[in-house]
């Protein structure tokens, strides 16, 4: 059962009413005041004192709950005590989040002369190299572009780094960034402080399962942005008893056709696909299209939702929108010339699924790792696992692929 506790003081920290009470130094307290931060949020109350003691942190908190302040303030305070260039690295999965974090570091550190650099894709490498040559105190980067600079920008290294932060850590630590993160960890000091921050890791998946339950009996096509997320989500859904099958670019052509044929024959009710894998294939009418990852290009939205409502039949499309997708979503609404209504959900019912979804996620991650190890041993053998038929985990098969909802205790 979910409760909103963002503004409820913890029993053991009820007396903490200001940033000064948390141990934040006066100059940074003044910066908080100038930003309009009157009192610390729950995540800041929990994280800042621990971070100021020099300990590592794993923090879970909703978006908008003050996560950036929870790691930025301790880093800036440590920087004040021991000034150093290339002091902290913040890794983020998206360029939008990188710029948001940079703005907060600049605002909090403006009175103490803190310099930060945003190193993300889509910006000229040479101009970024010049910025790095000035040796900023804090680097905020997406993993891929940071690796580009570590490998190609002369004189740039992070061998003296004191703090590593991963924001949206669940997205950074999945297999999409596995290679880049491994490379980064090899070239930064082991003797460092590490902060991992994320929103609640199970929530988006829980909403997907809720929708599949609510619309059970329909055929679904679920679009994901990456091969890994396609495979992971298919494994998770199969572990929950849904008849789901993936279709992505890391599968052989034969396996893709096999997945498609199973879906066409209605042996599987849910097809998960990337845009690339779905192009050029004769995919039949589906009842519901779900954009689990919003399309980067608005026209892809038209192609996706066009899979439903064919031959005069009605259909439904549902798009998941996170705080990072608002601009893309607005572009889609502009392209189609209409405002899309909100899909009605019951928050209490979604939260009742969280425990089982989290368990299925754990098994899916284990199975992904096993498949990754098999691929390293033999790429030919790996193709045998691409349709997730070998997945075992915690499958709980229920007629029609629908999960039984448990009453809240």
C-alpha cells in the first residue's frame, strides 16, 4: 500500500527543521535559502547527514523530492573543505537530466565559484574538450559521451576523482550502459565515495502490469526503445504468467520470424518490439498498442499506433510518459493536433502489484545475466534463448495470462 510521506518527519529526525540542523555549512545554507529551499525534504534529511560522515549512499526517492540537493550539498561541502578540480562525476542516462543537475550545482555553488561541465551527446566534441581543459570541479555526463572523451581527449582523466554519483541508477546500471560503466569504473579511483540515487525502481513496470490486467483478453504490441529493455520486459512479464514474446535486433532473422509466427497464431498474446525490429514485417492487427518507451521521433508514433484499429476495427493506444518525456509527448500532440486523455488508473491497485513485480524483475535480471554469459561463450547458442522460452523464474501462470490481485494486508 502506498502512502505519501514526503513531508512527514521521520521519528528519529523530527527535530531536524533546517539544512543547518543537518550539518550543512552556513554558505550553502544561504544558497539553499536563495533557491527557496526553506526546509529539507525527506530524502535530504536521510541522506545529507550520512553523506557528510563520508559514507556511501543508495537512495530511493520520487522525482521532485529533492534528490539532486541530497547529493549536491554534501559534494559541495566536501569540495569547500578540500578544493580540487575534477572532484566529482555525476552519471545520468539522459542529456535533459544532465542539464537539470548542472543547473542545480551552478545555483548552489555560485557563491563559492564552483564550475561544472555537461558532457553529453548531440554537442560538438571539440567544444566539450575545451570545457574539460579548464578542469571543472564537477562533471555531469552521459556514460557514452564520457567514454568518448576518456578515450580520445588528450590530457583528460579522472584519476583523482573523489565522488561518483549515479542518478537514475536503475537505468544506468542496466545492460544498455553495462560496457560504458565497466570502462568508467576501471579508470576512476577505487578509494572514492559512491552515491546511487533513483526513483522507485518498480513503479513503471507495475503500471504496465496493471494495464495488461485491466485490458486482459486483448492482443498487445508493446514498443520499447532498446533491445535490452525489450528482452528484460518480456522476461519479467513471462515470470508473472503473461504469454509475452520479444522481437528485437539482437535476434536472428529466423528467431524474429518465429516470434512473429507465434504471435500471429495467437500462441502469444503480447509482442514486445523495438521500432527497428518491427519495420518491414507483416505484423497483424492488434487490439492495444503500448508505447512503454515514448518514440524519439513523432512520426514513429503514427507508425506504431497504426498497428491497431485496422480494417475498420477500433483499437487503443497507451503511452507511458515520464518527467523526461514531456517535450517528446508535446511534439506528438502537436503532430496529431489533439490533446491525449489520461488513462485512468487506481494507484492503490498498482501498488498492490509492486511486491510481485519486484520479484519478477529480480528473476528477469538474473536470466538476462545468464543469457549474456551464454552469448560470450557462444553467439550461436545465445539465439536459442532470444524468445525467452527458456525463462523460468517465478512464473505464476493464470488463465488468460491475468494475475490474481491480492488484497492489501
